[in-house]
């Protein structure tokens, strides 16, 4: 069934986008495609991206798995999960493809100091091109402090950062943890966005959401904001994209984690792109706005994967159903484009 779907939808969904005019609130697919590394026989392991997802505790083990697995399905070479000690074995059992590092320690597992944890996390950060924080973290204070230090270490290394879920609470408590940093994407849902607005002294419901999102991004002075909803609003305070790609009707937990994994992927590719890992005639057009374009590409792909999963599974759609469609979603949107856009 998937083989048939791949063949059928790659034509039906790509052709109208190539033929039609894009709204000025949406980037062109040809532009987004410049961030995707071309595959060649001379490439080595890691040259299509190495990423890390920091998250996962005793209660929430699926979330960081979905982040890392999405990144792998979209084409990154290596994906780490840095999780709490009690989550490690569980996450390892999900897949041999994910490298699991159970370095985080909760208050109940104090067999490693926070400095020890920080040192181990930084060794992973030295290897990767982008990092996500928040998926499945929980509310443990020791873990929260380790994540706060990890964000600081990532900023020191100028790594792209995706901030999602429980890590957004850190931003609400201490906005300075991420404010002023342009190489970050925050992905709040509606309740998280309202809390973020309140923390920044911005009324969450007095203006249209796109205007409110721009105010929040402006106040944070650097990070890109992706506000999840019926339409995903993406803004850095200066410009705005709106992704209204059709999605499925199921709202099962885990889809936000896959969105984080997709953003993580495009941010890692963007890091390589800016370093000149492959040549492109369109480099100047997105060199300074990679987080905006990465967020839009990830939103589009995740929403389309959700649609494909719902078409196949209807009410039985689970997050694992959406994960299985991520590579097909990528092919539907980019396969034909990549044949036409050939980086040198």
C-alpha cells in the first residue's frame, strides 16, 4: 500500500506546487530544496548531518525517540538521544538506529553530579550540527538545570537549537536562556504560547495570532517562533511565513516531537549549507534566514505526513503511523524538485 501511495502522491501533490504561484507568506519549494544535501558516492558518514535530542525521562520515553527517528527518516546520518538514566534502556529497545546516552539524572538518581552530566552532554554537542531540547523531559529540577546548561553550551558552540515542550517552561521562567540567540526555533502549541506571552508581558488574545507571535518574537530578539495551530505561524519578528498545508484530523501525542525532529534536520542541514558543504546558486537568499526556512519546511512535511497517515488509518492513526509517512512526505514534496535543482 505504501509503495502505491508513494507513486501516486508524488505526482498529485508536487505538480500543483510547481505549476502554481506561491503565496508571499510561503517560501518557494525550490528555495527550501537548497538546504537539502545532495547525495553522492563520495560522501562519508555524518556529512548529511549529526543531531542530538535532549529529552526523555522515566514517564516519557517515546517523545525523544520520535524526534531522533524523524531526523533519521528525513536523511540525517546520526541521531543521539540524551535522556534520563531510567529512560535509557527503554528507548534503546525501540530502535538500534538511535544512539542513546542516558546521561541526565533526576533528583531520585543522584549518582552523578550536575557538573558530570554537563561534561558528558558537551562531548556530544561537540559532535553534532544541531540539538533539540524539551521532548519528554518532565519537570524534575535536576534535569531542568542540566538542560539549562546544555542550552548555554549549545549557544557557546553556535549550534542551532530547537526548544519544545517542557524546555519552553525554562524560557517562561528565564527568557534570557534563549533571548538574543538567532539560531534557535521555539515550537509552542496554543497553551504553551499563551504561557510564553504571559511571561513576556504580552496579552495572548488581544490581537490576531500572527501579530501576537511577531510581538513575542520581537521581544525575544533573535529566536524564530513556530506557533502550532490550524495554520502554523512562523516568525522571527521581522518576517512571517504561514504554513497551511493540509494535515490529518487526529491529534495524537507525539506529532509535535516529529515536528521538532524535522526542524532539527533542516537546521543541521542549514548549518552545513552555510559552511559551504555543497554549492548553490541561491545561497545568499536564505543564508541569514535558515531557521525561518527550516521551520517552514519541517511544518509542511510533518503536516503532510499527518495527512497521509490519516488517509490510510483514519481514527486509528497514531504517532507511529505518522512517522512511517515522513519519508514519503519528503519524497512527495521534494523528489521532483531535487531532480531540477542540482547543487554544484
